[in-house]
């Protein structure tokens, strides 16, 4: 039962298990997309003065990732990724790290005003996916680690880069 719960959590409510529609290797995109409702909820709470809850949600997702990733990796077993490489760790289906990265990306928005949830969250999604795919150092360092820390922290770094660009866009363009 614990492994089933871990797979449910690590695949972010099974969104990482959705078969690719157009392109292969889209689990991270699905995981990021299905994280938007949580980001929206956390931002709504923060904008109503409950910003500490944003921090609690962020830390909770990180801790859930640390707990669920190793169990889900074992439960899912070796998987062939979209490049044909067999992965034992950080299988494409594990997307809780994308949820964490999206929350990191949106974190500065909890402290600044913005006008359009749709435009800002769409920009956050696009920027996070870009930096998650490109893997600018030190994300590459964490990506090479074969444990839950590596799985979670390469997306933390991508989220930091995306958050910086997103914050600059919001402040300069008035999104």
C-alpha cells in the first residue's frame, strides 16, 4: 500500500503516467502543467496574506518528494526513457520534482503584485520547462546524482532560474 501511495505522489496524481500525445518524453511537461492548480491555490493564499502557507506547501512538496521518489523508483522499476535509455533512477514518470520546481518558480509572485494569473502562470510554466530541459549548472550537477536529492534539486535550480526571469518580466512588463 505504501508503494502505491508513493507512486501516486511521485507521479503527481498519476499525471506522469499519461501517455505522450504528440511528442515522446512529455511526462515532465504533464507534471508541470498539472502543478499549476496547486501553484494557483498557493498564490491565492499568499495574496490574501497567508504567505507562510506558500512556504509550508513548498516544504511539504519537497518532503513528499524525498519520501516518495525512492519508493516510486523501486515500484516503477527500470523504465526506458524517450531516448531509449533504461533508467532505474529518476524515471520520466516521476514528476513531483516538476511540482516542486513550479512552486519555486512562482514563489516570488507571492511577494509582488501581478495582473493576470493566466499570463503569469503560463509564463511560469514555459520558463520552468525551458530551464528544466536546458539544465544550466548547477542543475547538471544535481541531475547526475542518483538519489532523491538529485531528483528534487535539479528542478529547484531550474525553478530559481525561471523565478528570476519571471520576476523580471512581471516587474518590467507589468504582467
